[in-house]
């Protein structure tokens, strides 16, 4: 279940970044360069995040999350 959800999140991020690509191209066509740069930044961030989603065990905390292989490592 968790593996399927992780794969779904990765796929969702990649599809969403494709829409940012369309937005980026459209903004360049309209010569809206500030919008294009924001869309490019969002697209890049989502693509990078989709490849860097960790495969480790994560304890979600408000500011900084703990990431490690398993709770046995502590």
C-alpha cells in the first residue's frame, strides 16, 4: 500500500510538472517573463522532488523531519 502511494505521488508530481511546462511555454509566448520564470522554478522543483522522494523511514515533525533507514537504527 505504501509503495503504491509513493509511486502515485511521484507520478502526480511529474504530471503536475508537465502542466507547469505548458504554463512556462505559454508565458514565454505571451512575453510574460516573470510568470515564465515562476513556472519554470515550480516545474523544476516538482521534477526534482519526484526523483528525490526518500525511501527511508520518516518521522514528520513541524520544522525538521527525522529521516533514517528504520526505527531500529536509533
